[in-house]
């Protein structure tokens, strides 16, 4: 039968003999580990064994959707098409199985019934539906992401007396629809691939569309010569580039916003993408398609216009135009002639949004037409209703971990994994491309290979170090779940009711399932977990245990990406440039930044500072005044910056609050050391209060705000206003404020390097401005009393050297009876909040800042 024969004990039991299972078997055999794969089908192939519906093919180009671990295989196998069909992919996997003699370690037609962790023995006990029992130290679910078809959740689905077919369980002998009246329910990927072929055979085809989906042309044909040449020039470099790309395909990402070019340039770029076709043709043209709603709308409308130009009937065309979700937030479909199919005389579209199905009957389908029920008769019904994606293939097997808890029970409110590979309470259980990994948002082959290699490297290290069990810690798992959600939340993906969110399965929890942070970042994360002593895992064995608990990615994803890009630029530390050089650097940097949102009016002027005129910039809302007033103090360590250096943030604050924002400059050290900046800040507040009416503001509603050194000045003038009987302040917004220049708080050492504002830079700033720093006018935390100060909103960042002194000031204000709204911003850095034009994750905090300011004035 096989090398595994009838033996029942193994090092590793694998479920599935598809793309993942085959590679896993090969790796385990090469390591000298005993392994067996249990496969429900009678042959290898996994997804490509089961999915045989008409037109089934891969939506990633064949050259990319292939193994990279066998150079000989790459040389001997030649793909016949750019996008391989299901039969060709199945032949490829059969060839791999034969070439490496993998079938001898596979038990076909074997469906797993249950797997139970035996804590005493430290083994998994696996039972099959045939009644066989196997024991293994490690248990791997390599069951794919789209291998459990959904049932049709339509009234009367079981009443139809004619043949019914599911695209996910298509008859292997095929179906001939010649001369038949056929109904297809669903317009997802499998329907969009099969509908053109069924239409060519059927006498009449009626498509029932629940939700219109975006689809782009495949432009299929022979392998792309340009891609082939790129690969042939250096196959190893090509594969390595794929491994370290965002989607597992070596495509150079764009650095241009869709909103930063002219309408004509943008249209030309999209047309080039449409002609290129495929999953990446359109999406790779600009860098903000999946994060900026306005940018996405430009490409969404481009595709809608393409649909209108292809489909002859205007009403049908509009019904086919998706309008309820941004492009690519549901799986983008790739087709051959899909939209043109609706120009055929034998094809009808029924839009279920306006004409819902009442019930399926014995002879056909009843729909709710405008003038009553319409009875449609059919010979065949095809259900293209999708899959219970990602989690379904795993929990379809009863997996019971520690303390009798099943994985299905644990995941009742959504999947909980560490790295998408493991789960707390289930030692030695591994999932290939599980929820919480890039999986379906990537070239699956690249992700499969990375997962298999990580699992086998882990097993090898465990064997070498004498460990017999591995399990993630609750801290690590919770941290990973938070990171996965954080990554999703800076994109548009959560706006779609997609199978990425589990929304296609009634009763399934609505959580984002895949990891959207990119294949490259995910691979780096997995590598760091091992390099850092299996961070977030507990390993145990006969000689003891090891646990390096922690969270692997604590920074917000976009913040981490920005820090990485800055590090790659190799910029000199600001403190080495001198004051003049630092100012020139900041001015040059700000000159290339995109502006923040539009406001009603921007006015530049001067005000009388404590020792001469200084500049201000006024941001006026587009609404009628008089407006409440925010006097804003810029950041820059009392050394750099000016009235316009925080321009994007001031625009954002004005736009969100409806307040008049007056950003004031002040004198800087070392030329004008302490207390010059404090004196100017105080003069600015008094001047704005005196002239609020002339500026269009309400003199009875004034607040102060500032970031960093500006937060320091806002806190200082709040104390001065209290001590000098006004101006009366409605509130103080302090963002990452410097409140104690003693440098004694732990965060200045904890976050000393790597987060833009460093300990050495902060020390340099203090040296330029107030080396002593003991005066409350320099260190407001040191004031004798904080009683009677205006309400405060204080925002501190987790990865900020000034975090703890900001937290301390919030606590001190609370103890003094001052109303305080304090937000400790997880995963953020000192400079993140003001990167309005670059970072998305602080957006919610900026909204909270604006809400706090509005509350000051209510």
C-alpha cells in the first residue's frame, strides 16, 4: 500500500494531499520523520481535485502558481496557458506526486472524523470515518482554504426535481447542458468562470445575481513572454522576489496616489491595467486603492464604465455594476467574456435585489416580480454559492484539545490563532494557510511553501533541542489577533460583506479572516519569532521547558512600515545637523508632503510676540462663524518648526472640529533659550483672545492645543492663564506633551531608539532650550498646584520617549480634580498623529482629539 503501510503511530499526521500536503510530505520524509497524509479523495490535488466546474482555472498566472522547491521540476514542466485550467493544475500535482513517489505515504479515500489531544501521552489520537485510529506527536491540517462548499440557503432548495449541481462539488464526468434550460444562482468567482461556457451550451441560461461583483479580463493565452523572460533571466532571483513581495508575486509596488495625478493620467493608467488584465493589472497602478475611499472610487467607477461599454442593455449593465463595496475588498474575479455573455439572446439576468427569489419549486424558481409572482421553469439548477472559507475546512473535523475543548467551541466567536499557524489549547497542532495568515490574499503557493518550511524548521529545532510539545501563549495569540485586526482596519476590506469576513455563511462570526499585512511582512514576522527564541511559544520536553512570552508586532502596521522606509533612507540623526541644518531639513521634508483636507480659508499673518512680531497661520472652517478658537503650538523641540510645519494636522483639526485654528510660531533655541518660547506662547494666547472677534472667532470659546514641545507650551499657558485671571480657557489638548525635562521617566530609555524621536534627540532639544528644566514654565508637571486648570485631553503614544511624563501629567491633573480625557494610543509613535497625509492607523485618535475639542466648547 505505502511505506506507512498499516502502521498507526507516526511523528506527523497530515490531513490533505493538495498543494500543501504534498510539499509537507516531501519535507518530512527528507527530515527522516515518519508521516502519513490522510486524503478524502481517491487522488492527490486537493482543491484542484474537487473543483471541476466549467471554466475552472487559477486566477494567478501559472508561472507564479507553481512550486519553487524543485528546480528540476521547474525546468521540465511547461505550462500551456497564462492561467492554467483545473485539469492542467491537477496533472501538475499528479506529476509531482509521481516524481517524488509521494503516494506511498498517502491514504486515499480516508476521511478524518476526529482528532483528540492526549495530554498524558503528549500525542494526538486521530480517528477516521472507517474506524481506523492513528497516533501522532504532531497533527497538521493542510485542508486548504476553499474546500468546504456551502449549502444553498434558499427556500425550497431541496424541492427541485431536476438535476442540481454545486460548483464546489461538480461531477467529475462533467455535465452537458446542450439544449437545456439552466439556472445559475450566484455571481461569485466560480459562477463568473462557468457562466460563459454554460451559455454556449444551454438553450436558455438565467443568472440569479445576489450581489454584483467586480470582474476583470484575464486576457488568457500562452505564458506572458515578458514574464517568462523575467523568470528565465534568473529563476532564483524571481522566486526570491516573490517570497518577499506583498502578494507573493514579484510586482513592483506603486508609490503614487490615484489622487495625485490628473484625470487623464489616471484614466490612462487604468486602461493599461485593464489591458494587462488579471488580479494585479488595475490594483498595482496606484498605492492607495485599498486604503483611500476616494482613490478606490476612481478605479471602481472605471470598471463600472467598462461594464456599461460592454453590456448592450443599459438596465442589465447597471444591475451588473457593483455599488455596495469598494473594488478588491471582495475577491476580484478574473474572467473570459463574462460581461459580454449578457449580450447573448439566450441569457437573462435576474437581479435579486429588486426581484428576490420567493422559493425554489419542483419545476423551477418563483421570483417576486413587480406584478406578482413569476414562475420560471428549468431543467437544471447550478448553485454557485461559495465556500465556508478558511475556518470551515479546519473545524469540519472535530479537533479536541486540552481539557476537552474543541477548536469549533473555541472559535465560536471567530478564529483565534497565533500567526495563523497554531492555537492556544491545541499543542502540536499546525494549520497551513489558516486564519490569521496571508493565505487567500496572496499567491497561495508562496504562502503554502512558507508555512510548510516554517513548520518543518520548527519540528527540526524541537527535535534538536529535545522539546516534544509546542503551544502558543495566550498573550501572543491575543496580540496576533489584535495585529491582524489592526492591519485590516487601516484598509477598506472591512467595508465589504465578503467571505473574507465570513459574511457569506449564515451565523458565522463577522471577523476578518486573512492577514492583510503582506506576504513579505508576514514572512519577516515568522522568521523573527524563531530568531527570538520562539517568541510567544511555550516548548516543553523531558528535560524541561522554555517560554519566551510576548507579542511579536506591537507597532501599528503602517507606523512600522513608515519606520522601515525611513531606516532604509539612512538619514543622519537630526541632532547631528545643528539647529540651522535641522530647520532646513524639516522645511525640505515638509515641502514634499501632501496637504491635509481642504478648509474654508487659510490666512497668514503676524502677531506681537514677547520680543517682536511672529508669524501665525489661521485655518477657518467653511461654515458660518463666529467659530470657537483653538490656539495651536507646533512641535519641534523648541528648536525647529514654525507656524506652518504642522499644516496637515491643523487642517485636519479645523475640518473635524469646525473651530478656527490659529497656529502660532514662537522663538526657538538655542538663539532664544528658555523662557522665550513660553513667553511668546503666552503672548500669542493673549493676543488671539483680544482679537478673536476680528479673526472671526468667539472670544468666549477658546482652547489651546499643542504637540510635543507645543504640548508643553499649551500646558504652560494653561497654568499662566489660571494664575493671571485669564484668558478663560475651555480646554487644553496635549498631544505627546513634554511635561518634565528631567529625563527621569522610564519610557525615555525604553523607547530610546528606533521611533524617530530618540533619547539623544530629546536630550539635544532640551540642551538647546532649557538645560536646567526645573521651572514649571519648562516642566509643567513640576508646578506647585494643578488645581483649577481647564479640562484636558491628553494623548500619549506607546512607543514615545515622552510617554510616561505625559501619562504622569494626566494622572496629576486627575488627582488635582481636573476633568481629564486620557488616551494611551497603542502601537503609535511620537510623530504618528501628525502624519495626516501618510498614516491611517492614527485616524481614530485624531477623531477622538477633535471630539475632545468639540466637548470643550459644548
